[in-house]
C-alpha cells in the first residue's frame, strides 16, 4: 500500500490522497499523514488492470524481476521491511519473528542477509518447513519460547495474545514491532516482566516512498526471492480461502 501525493481520478472525480503539507509529509513520513488514503482500503482499485499514479510515487522495478516476484515485494515486502527497521535489530543481533507468511518470509531473508540470527515462532508445518529452508536458526510453535533471548522481535500474526509472549522473550533494551494493520486485543501486561529494562513496544503504519526504494534495491542486491503460489483472477476467492485456512505457504499472487 503506497500513499500517493496529489490528485487521481476516482469515478471521474479528483481525489486528494494526502496533503503533502503537514508536518509528517514535510519530514518524509507521509505514511502518518492524517489525510492519507490507500487503494484497497479507502478506495477501490486493488484489482485494477491499469492505474494512473503521480510519477514521484511510482517505483522503478529492477531489471529481471518478473510480475509474480515483484507483487509480494510491493505490499508484503515493504511492510516487512519497515517492520524490520522499526524493530531496531542491532548488528549481528537475534531477531524473533512471530508468524511466517507473505511478509515474514521476505523479512527473514533480509534480516539474515544483513547478519541477524533469525528465530521463527509460527504455527503450521508448511510455514515451519519454509522457515527451516530459508535458514532460520530455530523454528518452534507460535507460543513457544525461543532457545535464546532476543534482541528484537516482529509480530506478523494479528494475535494480541502474542504481544506479552514476544516481549517476555526480549533482552533489556529490546524492541517488539507489531507489523499488522489489525491486532486482536492485547492482554494486560506485567510491567516487570514485559516492559521494564527499557523494552520498547512499537507499531508499523503503512510505508514511505523511501521504504519501497530501499527495499527494491536491497532485494535485488541480496537476491531475496518470494515463495509464490499464483492464482488466476477467477480463483481469487480460493486464494483468500487458502490464506485464511493456512493452506498457503509464502505469498499468494492473483494474476489479472
């Protein structure tokens, strides 16, 4: 999901997608603009065959990157990348990833390529097997304790019950980034166990242009590859059903 500056057409009417003038926009944090709107969330267009966007907000795709590989990077990948940066993993640090779907399996590759030791907590044998294949240092159930104390963690699963679990697994000074746009209720936290010793709990909201540009450059240089299952447009419902029931490993791409 990319915030777009300026005007675009929506059923023949101009629509201001974000203002470009607030304090957030001026400092390059357009994802926090109070007037930002997003295709697929505020406006239709996620399944459009063609779209018109301002040039400054269109990404130049690297050579040799086919559509099926580009699609996960431009949504799941960008959110995962921003979550990785928000998690503030120290050099050579230990990163815990909770949930291992479309975003997480890309983020794990980036983190490992940058020198992090990646530990994955997730349900489903398919997701666990993919984590092992991609080089995770350890893989266990979503609520299991990792074999080491973590420096940072990212919660991709939209499960509020996992927030205290992940916080308890952190070293002092560690950060937990919640990547989802939605999260079920978070249980009451115990200050000593979950937050004391300067642990940080932070959220992730969409992304900036800079996030996308950096991710595409890194994905090419580090040879990040999405594990993809493609569906024809007519089978979109099947793709969503496979995603909801956990039958899908990696990312789903609908081909228009």
